[in-house]
């Protein structure tokens, strides 16, 4: 058994209201958004922890948490002889605090009373809305070797990305000496770091915070309760203030990592899974992505040309062509339909033949996508009913709008969860 099993507690931040991911977050929290056809975003940090022998985890959440609670309850069951758990800590009113979580640091502060009785030396703080595969064992071992109070996972980025992150400078021992939140272009020259030969050649010369932290237990408690009891955010307040008094070190990560902050990054991250060599590797024996084990039949495909497409279990595909697309669980796509550059999330249930017939008599399309449709540059959320002869043609020619049935952001059409598009509908 790894020593990390007993020495580390992981705290996964559920994020705020997720407005930039709207409408996918209209009825669910960010960590509960379906990704890659069969997973949820929260499965990524939980799987990274489990693959690193860290099996005691708390997920902090406050917005639209019902589906996230249900997913975690149905998914993560450890043996009766294991100390492992994944527990939800929702924002709650208490006699000494009547407010919601005010930020990342405040969320952890309000949760300390639930975790202080457990035995551990380190707290690993993670975001619930990032896509990456990381062995936390290496980060924590380096944290110990350097005698660090706080370690921050950093990733080298290019100049045009630097203004979106907290950027750090380090000395030769990788100790962080200065920090700036989202620097403007005119000061970037002062923040160039030696990120290694390969990264320098790629122009990735700025060390960006990934929002992944390792804290010594006593340091975290002192910072949140005694030193900065009113600080609400790690990135803006706790980390910059800690650099002066504490040994804060950088752990440089050079692998694939993306922050699923908005619709465009979410769309790109999903479609990247269809590449011949995807940057995020689902087909990796050592980095299993865990999720709910559903008892679904194999996908059934008939007469369809498939090009760089992922299809999840339980799907029934009769389409003409699927290209550069991800198709989720229980998806149904009718005859003569073409889907290009799209993410079809699938469905939570199968419609019975009787219910299908009943709906048809009422003029309601079957659940799924009908016949002779053309869908391009789109995200179809779960349980949508898309009729026959429907045309959804996303792209930069479309203006950003929010319609009762769909939203357009950055040229991507997002059909809202449970939306019903009648036959012949055009976007």
C-alpha cells in the first residue's frame, strides 16, 4: 500500500456557478458535465487520485449539485476493508457562518471542520473542471524532498495564454519568488522563466499555475484560520501572500492539461479525443478513467461510414456518416443523418416502443436524433428530441444568441438538455 494512502487527503473544488459553460450548467454543476460520451468532468481528478493511490477525497460543491451527488453516490464505492471514500461537502449554513462559499479558499476554510479529525500530513487541492492525467505521487514526493510548505503545479504556456493565468517566477531551487495574476502584455517580458530546452523552443516560457496545490496540513490551517481568515481565493490572495513567509515551490508539469472553462474549450477538448493520437489518452493501462459502471449493451451500428469517431456503449446508430464526433451513451441516430465535428451526449434512458408510438401520435419526435438530419459544429445535450430533416450548421457565421431551445457561443450550437426540435427545424 502506498504511503500516500494514509498521508494525503484530496479536496476537489466543484467550482462556481459555471456561467461560462452555460447552458451545459443550467441544471448541473460544472463537475457533473458529461465528457467523452460516458464520463463526468469530476471523474478526471478522482481517477488521477485513485491512480496515485490517494483514496480519501472530498468534493466541495454548492451549485446545482443534485446530479453530481447522484453520480458520486452511484459510482465510488470502496471495499468495506478500505479507508477510501469520496464524500460530497456541500455549502451549508452554520451558527458561525450563514453564507455560501465565497471563493476557493473560503470553500476549503468552511470545510476544515469536516476534515480536521482525520489523520494525514498533506492536503491536495484540485479543480473539478480540468482535463489531464497526472501522477500526484511525483508531485508529493518532490514536495517532501524540497521541504516545501506549499507546492503549486505549474505548466509552461506561450505569451498569448499567459494573460489568462496566474504566472510565477522561480529561483534555481524551484522556489517561487514572485507571482502575478493574469498579467497584461506590456509586463510579460519580466515574467519569462527557464522552463527547459523543449519548452523554450516551443515558446512556452511562462510558468502558469494549474490550480493544483499541495499544502502541509498545519500550514493550510494556519493560513486559512489565523493568518488570512477573510481571504476568499487561493490564486488572488493566499498564494501571493504565502510566498513571502513560506517555502512555496513549483512542480513543473509538461503533459497535456486543459482548463474546461468555457464552451469552446469544452468542445475542443472533446473533439480532440477523436484524433489518431489524442492528447488525452483514454486507452492507457496505467491511467484508467473511472466512472459509473452501467449495465448497457454494446453499440449497434448499421450502414454508417465512421471517420475518427468515438461511440459509447448502448448506442443505436443508423446514420449515413459520422465524422470527427463523440457519441455518448444510449444515443440514437436515425437513417440518412450526417454528423460532423459534434458532441452528441446521448440519453439517460431508452424510450419504449409503446412510448415512441404514443409520442409520434402527439407529434413529439423520438428521443435522440431523427432521419435525414445534418448536424455540424454542435453539442447536443442529453435527452434531446431532434426530429427528422433538421439542419444544424454551426460555425463562425452564427452570432452568439440564447434561444429557448439552444445557445450559440463562438460558432458552436449547443442544443439544451431535453430540448424538442420539430421536424424541419433549421439553425
